[in-house]
C-alpha cells in the first residue's frame, strides 16, 4: 500500500472480507523522507468491543511487530500524520486468521441433529 504524504493526514482500515477475526503480527513500513519522524497510530478494534492502540515514530524502513494484545481483531486502522514524507509504504502485512473453534462446529451440528430428531418424533406422534 502506498500513501500520498503531501495529501495531508492518511488513514486506512483493514478488515477481512468474510468478516472473520484475525490477529495482527507485523507489517513493514517506510517513508520517502530518510530521516523519518512522522507519527504512526495503529488502532485495532477487538471482537466483542474495545480496542488496542500503539504509536510509533517512523525512522526509515522498519518492521512494526505487535504483541499478544493484537488478537481477535475485527479491523485495524493505520493513521499517519503525514507531515514530512512524500509518500508512505506499508508492505508484508502478516496476519493470522482466527479459526472458528472445532468444538463450536461440533456443538452446532449436534444441535441440528437434536432438532431433526425432535421434529421426526413430533411427526410420528401426529401420524398415530
């Protein structure tokens, strides 16, 4: 992703197309101004409410890594003050999709079978 630094403040929001939650692990960032110095604000919206945030100052090329607080996210917003650089780049965004627990799928299928069984019993009783 490339952002125009001379266009003013920059903000981009990332989320999964299928609506699943994810963990943010890292991304690479750079600014065209070699000295850096612009403020980056990263905000994650947690599934179920709340948010996590971190701020860092750009210093040329760097990899931003995120701790275990950045899990089960619905979205991540990256904002840059865009005061000095001509453009900003974000690359190699590393996320991990949070899978639906197997136990939840098993529970849902068991409920479905139980409902089917109850429906069949009710139909058999109405025939007799």
